[in-house]
């Protein structure tokens, strides 16, 4: 059986995110996860970690190469 719990979040942050254009439900979800600005949702490549910074990336790549 699944147990759901509500994370505490800042109403001020959620309101600010909603006023920035996010749907109010998404604003509350992101605020509960610690998001502080819409820019943190950016999917630009410059925002992503380099592959060498990802935990266990080299090991995982090796396993995938062996499987393929």
C-alpha cells in the first residue's frame, strides 16, 4: 500500500512561481521540492551537469556498452 504525505512548502514561493507563469499546482509542487525560481526549470544544455559529474556515469556507460 502506498503512503502519501504532503511536503511543507513556502506559500510565498509558490505564489511567486504561479505569478511567474507556472500553473498553481505545479508552483506548489516545485516549491515543496525547493525550487526558488522558474529559471531552475530551464532545460538548456548549459544548465545540465557534464557527464563526468554524474554519479556512477562511467560505470553505467560501461555496463550499457557491454549489454549493447
